[in-house]
């Protein structure tokens, strides 16, 4: 009986190890941002964030419409901004572009 339980435990462990393999492609987050190999943000996402931020700054009352037009939600835009802020080079580029 103990041998059978050990065998089932080993089978379960091997199945879980096989299921926990590395993903083939980097997943996109809720903002539609696809992480680059280094874990950063793609330059297209940086450009999109600058465009959205400038539009919201110009017309704050239409923020939801602006976000929707660019395929973003408020939490998604926040996520994009945090990802940009986490990378010092992207944060610098964003700051220079937003001026």
C-alpha cells in the first residue's frame, strides 16, 4: 500500500513539474503591454503612453474615451505607467517626451 502511495505521489510530482515549464512567448498584461526579453516595455508602448497622457492632459474630462480609443483601461494605463517608471531609461525618455 505504501509503495502505491509513493508511486502516485511521484507521478503527481512529475506531472506538476512538466506543467510548470517556461512559457514560449512573453505574455501581455491587462494593458496589452507585451514585455520585452529584459522585462521592460516596448518602445511602441512608450509612444502610446505619451500620446495618451498628452491627450488626457489636454482634455481631462474625456479620459475614459481617450483610453478606450487607445485600447486601454484605467488600471491598464496605470500598469503601463508603473512598467515605464520601473525602467530608468524609459522613465527618462517618457519625461522628455511628455514635455
